[in-house]
């Protein structure tokens, strides 16, 4: 196997409900320029491959967007590819880039992604487009929505394990609170559990403040072999190296009903984690992971995730979350960026910005109020749909 890829540079835009100041190509360009500046790479054509990450031609209002972005940032005639996998798109893009580097197809690859799924389209249209990510023939026609599917899952979790609304409200409070220390965050908030519990019902038991954000934004990560990085990036030689050490992917049935009655958790996430842990040599994830970015599309999903990722036993997620195990001062800080609930979630950028948060945590470059001291290994967890595709990526500081 080829040498483990390294993170050379990172760049991200501000996330917002409406980036009315630009189009998707403007946002991606902003993120790419920030990434090049961060890596101190002065010539983008020194990078050997491009990889575009976005979910929807409809949100971005452009077909063949990868070619347009590749051209717009100045990477022609170098090769490019587009990756799409619902909410897992950004994480799958990084996994694909990892494979390209491991295969020897290239020695450096720029992963850039974004989405315009904020207020440039109405919430009704957004829900229709997201519904198209479900099984159109079997689910959309009967009015199935992701919020309803997720609500059914957490309701099953509550029945089986005694999980409470106040426990997953803790996630909504903590993640939006963490976002106060992240300058790119869309919705930092200082709220209480009572605020969450009294917010507008959306699909019981989920309420408005349990739900993640619709966002505009973009992010970029430059990955490479260590030899390429040392030759082309002055900044790489000044930082502790962060390696992309492992990646795992798992899948599940498209329709939630096909999993019934086993709908309390995400089987695909457990499978993805097991594969990533085996690759990274991790046997005790709670002890061996220092910081994690989890896919909190709804507050209860984080409770399900800490169980599926093996941080706690099944049924213990709610109580451990409420006890503060995953707070900034807890045993394993989670969603230090603010997560999808507070930082925001432009779909094609989400898995990428999770990796950026982990890399910056391992470099020691985030705001001191959310910095995890001594962090040396971090994890990202992202999934599509209701856990139809799940990706776990692991990064490690080696110095």
C-alpha cells in the first residue's frame, strides 16, 4: 500500500442561510483560494487532480457543474471527477481522493465542494428536492419526508431504551453553543433545554431547534503524498503532519420500512466505523479518539451515532450525552465546530468541513475556547438519507 495521504491545506467560506453575494462557483473559488493560501501553494496547476463534491444540480442550478468549477478555479486541462452521495457526499469525496492517492493515480488532489441549499430556493422546494433523495417510486408518492423518517427512528429508540426529549435537546444546546466560537458558523446560539423543548413541533418528537440548518457555503481540502507536500507546500513543513489514516463505508436499505423493526440505530454507520477502526488499529474508540465531528442532522441522531460508533453501549447514548461526556470539557468532545445544527450544512461541503475542523484541531489552530488540548486523533462521521450510505474518516497527527 502507498504511503498514507496527508492534509496539506484547508479552506472554507462562511456558512449562511443566504449567500446572496455569490453563486456556487464564487463560493467554491473562495474556499479554494483560502485552501491554497493556507498551504502556501502559489500555482494551482502544481496540483495533479481535482475532485468536485456536490449533491444537487437543482440546488446549484447547473448541470455538469464539476467541469465548470474545474475550469473556473483554473485547473484545466488537469483531470477531474465529481462525487455525489446525498448527505455523505463530502465524506465520500475525501474517501475517493484517499483511494486515488493510494492507487498512485496522482500524488496530489484538491477536493472542493459546496451547495446552495439555503434561501435561494423556498423551504417547500428544498423539501421536495430532498425528498427526491429518498426512493421516489415508493416513498415520495405517499408523502414520506426525512424529518418523519428520523422522527420514527428516534421514537423507536425512546421506546426501547428510555431516551428522553431532554437528552437529545442537550445536543441542540451544546452544538449551537459550540458554534459561538466558530467564525464561519451560520447559527451560533445561547439557548437552554427549555428553549428546545418549547420550540415549534416539526415531526414529533423533533422540534424546530432539534433540526439542522439549510445552508449556502463551500469548503476545500488539499490532500497529497507526504513527499509531494514537502516539495510544494512551505506551510506543510511548518506544521505537525496530519495523516488521513483510515476510511470506512457502510450501507443499508434505502427504505426505512425494510429495516423494521430494527430502526433504533444506523447499521451502515456501525459497519463503516468497524472498517475504519480496523484500518487505523483502533480497538477502544472512546479512549483512542480525541475529537469527533458527527452528523447531527437532528439532535437525536448524535445520540444514535455515539452508540453506533462504539463510544458507548447501545441504550446509553442519551444518558451519556446529558451527563456531558461529549461536551467540550468531556471525555470525548464532539461537534466542536457547532455541527450541522450550529455551523450549518451546505450538503456538498459538509463532510469536507468536518475534516477541516478535525485537521485544525490536530494542528491546534482553532479558537482556544473550542480547542481540544493535546488532540492527536480525530474522526468524522457522515451519512446520506437515513443512514443509507455512511462514511467514517479518521485523521491522525504524527510528530
